[in-house]
């Protein structure tokens, strides 16, 4: 089997990274896959020590066909690392599997990714293959694999021809979405505020490459393949990463495909966005939004309580 290279971006989280590597090595295809690692440079002296340890560990990695490491002297940040890294990779390779250092994958992740890349490589409607799916309420009648409009970022794969549509300028993307009056659809029918995320990128509140990747694919009416049950766990929403507004939310409650795998070609996937599965994701987003509101109320309650206690303590002095 001709396997696409695995592209791994890492920064300063050694323990997370080790778990990512360990999970990849449990895949049978790891032994015949090239692993290409992009190690970003330090922001400060504290990170410099951490990154020195990371790079010492990187040199010990085995279990792959070949391991190549790119090391930055200065900090580029996640967005620039991924954009520049993929631009470099796609000068040589026609397809790639992309991961960050806070993702743990199942034993069949590489099989799923390579199957998807092979099966849909000549389908111009399909822009990428995605490994992660939210912990949805699914049943046996739901399709094993389905398409959604746009693109995603937690364990994914794409082709060089697809990456060419990536638009780096967030303002251009925002203008086109507004002009086409697609705000609501872009926001998953107003269940998640992706437009706010895109606007925050434009004004410098975040530097997300992923929101621009999603918007680029969305505006071209491209599709991404998702599994009904996830091949990926995110272990980075613990506050240790650069981003993560949804910190401490458990995105991996259930539906992790540790061992089982159903071949893509045997499932008869319809070549269009699956509205039923999209509704399930919208329901999940609404649940998260409700959780966040409750969390804010609780936080405000404890803030008022603490303020009252401090006021009482001062009066007793």
C-alpha cells in the first residue's frame, strides 16, 4: 500500500506529544508511513527549555518508515507553522495526513485516512478527510461516514490540489460570506458562532488557520468526509495549549473507534452534505452553548459571593 506521509506539528507539550506518537505507532500502517515533524521555536526562555527536551525526544522516535524533523529557531506560531509547513509539504507530496501534538488516534486512523485519500482523490467535490467527530447521539441507522460542507482541523487529510484553495486573507473570506448572505449556514444554522471566530482572526484576537481553512472550503462548496464515530481524541483542551476557548469541555465522552473499522468503499456514501448528521452536530453545539451559559452564571455567582465575603471580612477588622 502506498501511504501518504503523516505531518505532525508540535510545540512545547512533551507528554501530549508522546501520547500522539504512541497512538500512531499502534497503527499497522505506521511502519510503512513517513513521519514529518515541524517543531516550532520558543517564545521565551521557559519554552526554550521545554523545546530542547522536545527535540531531544524527537530524535528517539522510531516505528515509522522514515522520520524527518524541521526545527524552527524562532517562534512562528501555530497558524504560520501549519500554513508554511503544508505549503512546503505539497511541493513534494500529492497528499498528506495532518496532526497536531494534542491528538490521540485509534488503531485504524491511518487506514481510514489513506482509504479516504485513495477513494476520493478524483472527486473534485471532496476537499478533505476528517478523523474526529463530536460525541453525537447516533444509532445503527446513521451512516458510517458522511459529508459536511467545509473543512476541519482535528486529525485530517487532504491533497495538494485541495490545499491550493486555502485563502490566507480572513477579511476576503468574511466579505464573500456576507455578500452571499451565508452567515447563518456558515454558523451551522446559528448553533456555533464561526463568524465571530473569523472576525476575531481578522482583528487579531486569534490567529486561527483552521477558521480560514473551513471558510475557504465552505465558499467553494467543498465537502469533507466524517466518520459516525471518532477515530481521534483531543487531549489538549486542558488549558495547556495556545488556543482553546472551549477549555475543559470533554469532547471525547463516547464513540471512540479504538479497534473496529468499516471500509469506506463498502458503505455507499452519498456525494452531498448529510443534513441529518448536520442537525445532530447542531444539537451538540447548542448543548455546549447551554453548558457555557450555566458555567458563566456559576462563575458570576461565586464572584459575587467572594466579593461579599471579602466585604464582611473587612468590616470585622
